[in-house]
């Protein structure tokens, strides 16, 4: 059989299930030739025709396949065997009748078991998926002191079930999609019907449908292909391992994109202020969450601007430094052969190299390398007269501040922007730094995430949304969902809760 014209699963849509079992067996053997993990099990239904079970070893539950086969072997067959099995004979919850090889192959490669009977031009896909997989565990990238400990894993059905456990609503939608001509990766677009803006949902689905790529191995593929501005250093979608974070986003009217094979779920749209938000902010008292957000915002500015400010002031504006501090800095830099910008670039490069090495090495070794490496390299560089002690302090404070950002991709954006700001500050001083800040703000003002302004609710201004950005108001005060999301149902807290405020005090007064 010539299969040279069949390069993707979609090419098999025009191929019907053959009427004879031998033809189906030969065709499947040709499709899956040289594939040791494909099992084509032929058996005889009692007093009936010959049948086939086709599955991939390692993707199915063997016991379930054995039980199904035992049931079928003692079943008296006839010409309508497929219909009989589908309706009341097969002990399998998920059963789908198929008529072409596209659906047949898609089911087999996804972990289903195909059941084909001689003399029938239809087959059945049995939902007997299983195999080895990672169990639900605490997320590694988003740890919290207070909050749920469950995290997504690599199975898409496990991830959708974790979201269902958080949101027990019949309006929670899980729209299935398939992306990747060769990988045929399952993708689910999740939203709450009646909350999410229908135009937002349509746009997300349309962008995913336009993707024509050989394979999608991680949600990062989708993120890069569907974001608004591919060259922007700022993240335009949020990714998370936490089901509670996804549930909270869906309840605000956002859309979640769940990709099979990865524990990271994408959320859209996002705004700049989500850089400093963490799920734990909503589990502690509102003033604690507000304080932590303000602290993160200050640390964000420190991580982004501190090296550039030090370079600009020490190089061009030394009169701004108090005399005693200026003398101390001058004494420490007396024997340094490099200008301040070269010092900063050397130390930043060393710090970034140690951070990357700490991530790639085994965890027990990586932590020791990161801490001891930074101490040893910094001390050695100062003693060797390559960099000054104040520069080591500036770079260390900057690195610590960048660790405080809850979103890893936001921290990477800060690390990237730090270098051009240092260079422009070394050329033009504080004027150059101001120019750099203006460019960044102008770019952020033009940036969109699925039609939502990146600086919302500052630009355009929405006073009502200030209750959750940048601080976190009490729950009883946040009656409405964010206006910039254009949710269909804008109210999330009832009037009684809003009027009473602290429900416990209201009950005591009664």
C-alpha cells in the first residue's frame, strides 16, 4: 500500500474503515511499520466474526483492555455487532463510533484502544487511557505559605479535572482543539460562559486555529505564536502551574489555554500590574496583601533602575552624592582600571552566569553554587581590584530584588531591560535614563494583550479597578470584576455582602 501522500493524520480523513478485517490489519501494519510499541491483537468473538484490538503499549491501562477482551470473547456475534457492543455489551465508559482512519489513528495515538470487527465499516475507539505519568504535586515555580498545594501535571485531563474541582459550574466550558500537524497536541480553551467576553473567546480560538506548525511540545509554542507583539520583551500571556490561579482568572472573565504534555497553563489577557500579584495576596488579610504588593513594586523599580542610577550618578552627577559617601566611593574606586559601566557589566554577567548555573545543576549542588559562587566571585573581584565594593553591593541588591517578582517571565524582562538602561546611562547620564524610561513607558502604552491595554487601569484610566491594582482592597469592597476585561456579568459580590462589609460584625450586632 502506497502511503507517500499521507503526511499528517488529516490526510486519512478520506480513507474509510475497510469492510474486511484483513484489509484493516494490513493497512494498519503498513501505517505503523517498524513501530515496536504498536499492538495489533486479533481474537475471535464467540460464535461470531474475527476482531482486532489496536493500541499503543504504554499509553493504555492493560487490565482494562484485558477485561474488555474477556467480555467480547464470550459475546455471541452477528452482523450488527458494532451497534450491540456500543449500546449494552462493552464495560467501558467512553465509547465513540468512527468511520474513517483519521479519527481511528487520532484515537490510537492519543491513548485510546481501537476495536475493529470483520464485516463492519465502522470501528469503536475505547477510552482506556492509562500508562505512567507524574502525580499531582505541589508546584515547583509558585510556592506559597498559605494556599492550595496541588499543581498541574502533564496530562490534560488531570489538569481540566483540577480546574473543575475549583469551579463546580455547568457554565465552565472546555473547548477542545488540536494543534500540530505531526504531534496533534490536544489543547483546551477554557472559559466561563456568561462571564468571559465572547469576542475575547473568539479571538483566542481564531489565533490558535491559524497556527500551522509541525509540533507543539509545550505551551510556550502557543504563547509565542498567538501573542500580540512577538518582539516585545514584556510577557503578554501569564503561565501558571496552580489550579487556584487559573480558577481565579476564569472567575474574573479571562480565558485559560491548557496544553497536553505540560503543567503550565496560559492565561489571557494580562496587564502590567499582574507582575507584582501573587495568589497568596488573596488568602491573607487585605492589608498584608497590599503591603506585599507595594513592597514588590518598590523592588521591581530597584531591580530595573538601581545599576543605571548608580552608573549615571557616579559618572556624571557626583555632586548629587553626599560628601562623605562620595569620598568613600572615590576611595574604593581609586585603583579600579574600568569605568563604572564596565564594572556593572562584568558583575551583572557574572551574577547571571551563576544564576543560570544554579538552575541547570542538580538542586542540591545548584543552590550551593549560586550562594557560594556569588560570595567568592564578589570578594575575589574586589580584592583583585577589578570592581569596587559599592558596585558589588549594587549588583547584589539588584539581583535580590529581581528574585522578589512572583512571575518568572516578568523577572526575565527586567533582567533584559537592565542592560540597555545601564549603557544609555553611561553615555548620557540621568538624561539618558529618563529617555530610556520614556521609551519603555511609550512601548507599554502601545502594547496590547488580546485587545486589552497593557497599562490598564492606569491607561486608560479606570478608578473602579484601583481596588485590586496595585493594592488589594477588602473582598467586600471588590464588588465588580475588572472593567478592562469587558466581562458579560460584571458583579461578583452581592449587595448584602457589600453593605454589611464585615459579615461577622453584622451578625454580632443582630
